[in-house]
C-alpha cells in the first residue's frame, strides 16, 4: 500500500532529477577535450535545489553557488546602485573580505574595469563569440572567465573553444522536461491492498 501511495511523488521526483542529469550530461559531453567546465546556476525548481545540484554533478557538471551565502555575484543592478564596478567590488570586499567575488560584465569596457578590481571571476553576459575571444585575450589568464547567456547544445562547444574557464547554463535545472518513467508490480498471487 505504501508503495502505491508514494508512487506518483517518487516517480515525479526521479523523472525530474533524471532529466536534469541527462541534459547536464549532453552539455558536458560537448565540452570533452576542452578546459571549460560546465556550471549550473541557482535557477532551480522550487524545493529541489539540493537534489538538482546533485543531479548536475551526476551528469558531469559542476555546482556554482548553492545560495547567496557562497559567493558574491555583482550584477548590473548592484553596479548601478553603487555607481561603478570599482565601487561595488570595493564595498563587497569591505563587507565580506573572505568571500569570493564574481562580477558580471556586459562589454569589454566593463571587463577592463572589473579586471582592475582584482576580482576572483568575471562573468561575460551575453557576449558574442568574437567578443569572448577578445575578452580572453585581454584577460590573459589574470582571472577566471565565465560565459553566461545564449548557450545551447549547438553552440556550447564554440564558446568552449575560445579558451573560457566556465560556461553556466540555467537550462539544465530550470528548463527540464521530465523523462518518462513508470513503476510496475509483478503479480505474485496475493493482494497488495
């Protein structure tokens, strides 16, 4: 009886996590032979963050941040509120001196400013391949570079071939289509109910 009661919930859970791991594996397979690591994001299904993060690892991906407490990600709204990338990073370093800091940039000018702050990682948000190549050259190995936005199974390898360190893909946890699974009982001659 308990198996039948929990069947649908258990299958829904397994379908979602299997789909997360499978899609992650498809993306990770495209990165074979490159130095680029596939990262997940915090864009997970409600209540399933830890489980989906585990599924990403099972699929060959790497976990980025579990929550806001892991590292500081300075985005365009933070930069606007502080007045500049330099100011936002300085405030973050003062408030949380031991936390890793990542800065999201939208162009090469912002990249140069972020590099001057000696941040840990710089996220290139929605950059074209040409601009990513330029960013990798400007960076010259100073900090880790991450690509985010517009990445799919068809173009991820092209992004990786630029020499980028990380590619983050929100779709591996937020856009999953559950894999079809079922649970069948074998009849043994006695009633289950």
